[in-house]
């Protein structure tokens, strides 16, 4: 199951709130940042980083699932488990 987040109105472009999460450590309502990948690891292994409580997690398969309202864009992705 994917993590689904939504941009925070009037927040930074990369600031999101979690709407749905199958991960116990990432609760609904949590505020997260999505940052570009840093070129670490194998190319194609992940797209970006999810930053939550100062911890970076690799994510992949990032896609917009609802972009009708630019200030409330919903995005889905998978967290890469290590």
C-alpha cells in the first residue's frame, strides 16, 4: 500500500501532510518533506527522500494522484525498506 500525502496550503512546495500510511512509524496527520534524491545508491533505486522527524527515507514510484487544486496536490509513493 502506498503512502498518500497532500501539500500544505500556503506551505513550502515540498511540505506535505500524511493522509494515508501503512507504516506504523509514519502516522496520519504527520508533516513531512519530500526532497530530491541526492544521487546516492543505485540509479533508479529511488526517486526522492522523505524527511520525517529528521530522518531521511528513500522513496520511489512518486506520482501525482490528484492535481486539480495546485495548493492541495495529492501525491502517492512507496517507501524503500532497507
